């Protein structure tokens, strides 16, 4: 999230799209409620009339998978009616940049699509900025047909309200009202807050959906302001932290790309390929050197490239969840560690994923319960004697039974103390990881292949008299320290590329720091443990409450809260103000306000042309010149399983969507008569995810005891189904039984003249626990987004019949 939950109270208009905070983020809903109580407006865009929608001023129903059409309709409306934030677009975005004359877009396909050995990919050369030496060519008048503004204007002009309505199934008058209302946030002093979650991301073009939300917020000048921003509310309590510490398959810690054997065989190659000349990422060598120093300690020196050669290198292929399961199914993986995960319920086309596990020789599950994944060898329909996989279940401690930080969506790294001891033999993940590492190292002491990285890895977390590692030592390593004297670092500004500093996660630098000169008793403890409730500005900043990465900054890109001359766009909520001689900052600025050497104030003109500090060009992108797999701008495609032909172009699907063969290739065809309804899968407040924790809780099971599909009264009528009847829901992958929940929260939408029924399914059931049910994900398609390979859980085809 660019902003924080405590900032939501500053919002004037919410656009909540593909997110149902009333159920999935109830505490966030409370903060939304604070703004609504003060008169803020709320628009909810969702195929279902959700509990969040029940509180909205405008509810916009739409067909699952058509968000780009909706959002482009909004952009087109803002441009056509001149409702966008001119000064913001001119100064803070790449609207004026000129694009290569070779760039072209025709009938759903961008220039550069190439086929090699039956595989499609985009050559992005024609998407590049035009350059004059190192300088990007621009047209400040925004008139040049080759400038980003004109290219975008033309691109979105195809998405007029009539066309959008035909695609999304949203009535035209509702689109008109929603667009007019949200475009009010295009006024400089009105803050629009765009909140999204899985309704946007879980599609074969999920990345492009998120890109479209960004374009809307830039156009209306909503990024960097209090009450504004792009706020994808994260999922599990520490999923933000998991990403920060490198749990994504394509990142190491702090969002550094995984070293790649071909692209970066050496340290010098890594730095040459990965370090831009300008923007904050130009500091990358300091982050990587400090990281290697933290991991390899005394062995890491400038002369040996800080032991970069010891890092494992990727083969450059996709190793996402889905690809890993394909490898497993093909017999390339011998052993599986399943740590606090239940993929046999959570993964797409789950019955085939469970079958793939049979190919592993062994599997270790670390969990609170024996979940469906740990129990895959005795799942319904298989004979345990036929399955050779040896399964070990290690009992894990719950979050309240162990100490450590959890990072929330607001990037707050919050310390949690242990409340109770774990029961029986259960141990914290840290304790288990420590034992496993030490046991592996012990094995390597007697030899093996390439023992250096294992034998020399820094692993000095023992504490005399304590069973298990000292978490404080780990916290300090993550935070970063001065190598010579162990001094804990206050900011990543102190990191060096010469081996004099060590730091596990550069974005976390400062979270465990205490200023020795600090007088305020509230601040005499590490930042992450602070609970100060002071909010001097009244804007919900709370600088003494825990630590928000980066550098305790609560709103990122906050230079954009003021105009180029440093006058706040929102006069009633000034965030960063140039008072004529100096800056008054209500948050940690992410731009220079005083000169480091002279301490003189830096006038606003100096920082007005590069407020987006993480981009080499310093200005935000409507058009992305390289790096995305399927185009420099989004384009509407149909979900891979769709009831209709693409009305916008001849290109039916995202040409770059990830598909696989074999067992995982089962799909319904476009307009299938066999599977005529559009299904989506959703989260409910009563159950959590795969339901392992909640289906083992008697009270929650009492609240929501059984699995059900929600269908409209019209569909129920047509099929002769009454509320509570048992029904069979089928897809090209499987068929499963559940109860019918007949409610007008879903209604048929008129798509290009014909009604399309929508079915909403929970996916939190399985065959273990107190409440048992079938696995919703047996139905979902094995299709992934082109860039991040998130499965297409939110739109696929099903049929329904009475059981
Ligand atoms: N109680 C509880 N809380 C949870 C969870 C839980 O399981 N239970 N899960 C946690 C996790 S890990 C996550 S990631 C979050 C998920 O939080 P959310 O993403 O808010 O939850 P979902 O219900 O998956 O999806 C949000 C909404 O998207 C709508 N939707 C479906 N398809 C589309 C589409 O194509 N376009 C649009 N615009 N909307 C669509 C759905 O109808 C739904 O109302 O919740 C977290 N919080
Ligand atoms: N169809 C469909 N599928 C989806 C989604 C969807 O919207 N639709 N949503 C997706 C999303 S956003 C997510 S995040 C995934 C979630 O998928 P999972 O992460 O696999 O689901 P969870 O139920 O959260 O499983 C976590 C497991 O960890 C265990 N656990 C919990 N706390 C601890 C702990 O402290 N220590 C240990 N050792 N174990 C612990 C639980 O008992 C449980 O077995 O599902 C995805 N799958
Ligand atoms: Mo999630």
C-alpha cells in the first residue's frame, strides 16, 4: 500500500474494486467507516452485492474479469470530459515522453510479438522511450502523436461507455454515475483512494489489471496525497513481511531480483544489469554488498565479490507455485517442504495438484493441524498403500505462541510478544528452521558437493541457557549493523558497498534502531516495539507507533502531496509544505528537504521533476517501456474460460497467459454450452483461507457449518433449485457437491445483449477438520498471469444441476 489504514480517514472518495473489506479486512473497514462518517463517498465495483457494497453510495456490478474495460472506460471518460488533474499529469508522470516510432498497436496485439519454437514472447524494443544520448525526448505540450499522452488517449478511446457496458454487463447509467463521481477526485484538492485485492489480481492478466488501477490514480492525481493512493490490502497477517524477506520465488530479500546464472553469473554482471544509473535503486550495490556481508560474515570481502559466487543461481525459468507443481507432476522433484501452507486446498485444479504430490519420495509438513496436504495420501478415492511418499508432520506453534514481527499492509513492522507457550511438542518456525539448518550443516561437515556456502553461512543466533535461537540477534541482522563495532544502523542511508556494513533486508534498516541520545521514554526501545499514540498533524500519521518501512515513512511518494512549487494540493490537509524558505514535513519526506552537506533547505523546484524516486526516470508511468510480459499498457482480454467472444478485439485471451499441458490442460471452450455460467471464488469472514484453523474451531463451524454455492433467484428458478438443495457444480476439471444458497446478491448481467449468470463459490473446505466438504479448487483452471503467475481463480466456467 502507498498509504496506511490510519490514513483512510482522510479520504474523500473510495473506489473499492475487487475487494470486500467488510469480510476480508474488517479492521480496514473500520477505518473506511471513519471517512464515511465524515461524508466521504464510496463506490464498490464487484460482481456480487457484498457486505461492503451494502454501505456504498454507488454499487457497480460487473462480470468477473472485465475490470480493464471498466477502468479504461473511466480513464476515457476523464480525458473526454477534461476531468483529470492536469498539473499532476504534466509534472509527475511520463505523459510527455516520446515513444519509439516503431511502436504500434493493432487489434489487441502490441508491436513486437514474436513466435520462437512455438512460444510467444514480446520483443520490447519498439516500446522504448526516444532518446537523445542519455536524455529522454519529451513534448511538454503533449501534442506529439508519439508522446505517451496521445498514445494512451487513442488506446483508451475505444472504451466508451456503450462498449464498456456491453463487455462488463454493467448498465450504462451506473457506469456514467460511477465515472462522474470518481472523477471528482481529479480536482487537485479531492483525494480518491483506490482499494483493490484479489478481484483485481487473480486473473490471467492480473498484473495489467493492477496497472490499470495505477493509471487511474495517476490521471486523477491521487498518488502521494493523504487520503489517496493505491492500496492493495494484503492477505495473511504477515504476507507483506513474507514478500519483504524474499519468500517470492523471483526475489531475494528487499526485492532484489534472484541471481540468474545466465544474466548475472558474476557479482559485476549482477550490478551492471540490475543497477539503474538514476533513481533510488542506483544504491543497489550497497544493498547487495551489505546483504552478502550479513550472510557470509568475515568470509565476504570486496576482493572476493563478497562471496557472490556462493549464492545459488536461478536457471531463469519460472519457479512459481504452478510451475513447481508441473515439475512435481513430471517427476523432477524428489522432496517437498510444505511449511504453513495447504496447497491441496488452496492451489488451482487442486485434485491434480494432490495427485502430483504422489511423485515425491518425501514430504515435510510444518503445521498446526494435519491439513489436507499432509493427509493427501489418504484423501477420498485413493488407496494409501499405492502411495510411496513418506510424510513427516512437524507440529508448529501459532503466531500467539511465538515471538517476532509481522508486517501489515501499511508496511508497519510490528513486534508481537509471545502470549502463551505452544502446546505439546509444537515449536516455532524459527526453532524448527534453526534445527534443520544445523542438522544440514552437520551433514556437510563430512563432505559433499560445494560445501562452502553451507559451512560458512553466518548462523550465530544461539543464546546461552535458551532452547532455540535468540530472536534479537536475528532482528539486528535484518536491520543492519556496522561491521567494525556492531552498532545498529538507523537508516539504509548508512549502508555501504565496501563491506563495512551488513544488512539482511535493506528496506527494514532502522526498524530495530534506538537513538542513544533519545530522551523521550517512548522512543528508548527499538522502533518496531513502540506504541506511541501521538499524532501531531491530526492526519493519522502516528510516527511513534511501530516502524513503517521505508525509514518510517507512512505515505510513499509524498512529494506528490504538493504541487511543483511546494503548495499542498489539499489545503485542509497539508502533508508537505514549502513555506517560502523551508519545508514543513508531517511525515518522513521521500525527497531532499535539506542539503546533506550545507544543511540549507532545498527549494521545491529541485525535487519537482522526480517525485517517483524508485523509477530511473523519476516520473510515474502511464506507459511502461520495458519489463512487462504482455504490453506497455493494459488491454482488455477475456478470461481464458469465457462465455463470450472478446468484443474489443480479435485477440480473445492474453497471448502471454501461462498455460500448461498434460493433466493441467483441461479447459472449457469459449461460449461453452456444457459450462454456461461464470464462476468466481471468494473469501468469507467466518472461514479463513483453506479453513484449517476455522474448520477446527467449533464456534466458527457453528456459524458457517457447510459449503455452499451462491446463485441468483433467476438461475435457481430456471433449474428448479430451492435454497438449501444439494447441487452439483461442475467444470472442465471436476464436479463437486454442495448446498445451494439462493440470494439476489448475484444477478444475471446483460453482456452484449444476452444474460450471463454468475456463481459465487467459497473454497475453504476439505476432508479434514470438524466441518468437512469438497474442495472448491478442484473446479478452478490451471492458468496463470503472465508476469507473476497468479492463478485465474476469479473467473472460469461451470455448470450446475440438482444433486
Ligand atoms: N475472514 C477472512 N479474512 C481474510 C481471509 C479469509 O479467508 N477470511 N483471507 C485473507 C487473504 S490471504 C486475502 S488475500 C484477503 C482477500 O481479500 P479480498 O480480495 O477482499 O477477498 P475475495 O473475497 O477473494 O475477493 C474480493 C471481491 O472480489 C470480487 N470479485 C470476484 N471476481 C472479480 C472481478 O473479476 N472483478 C472485480 N472487480 N471483483 C471481483 C468478489 O466477489 C469479492 O467480493 O483476505 C484476507 N482476510
Ligand atoms: N479458488 C481460490 N483459491 C485461492 C484463493 C482464492 O481467492 N480462490 N486465494 C489464494 C490466497 S490469496 C491465498 S493467501 C492462499 C492461501 O493458501 P494457504 O496459505 O495454503 O492457506 P491457509 O489456510 O492460510 O493455510 C495455511 C496453513 O498454515 C497453517 N498455519 C497457520 N499458522 C501457522 C503457524 O504459525 N505455523 C505453522 N507452522 N503453520 C501455521 C494452517 O494450519 C494451515 O494449514 O490461497 C489461495 N487460493
Ligand atoms: Mo492471500
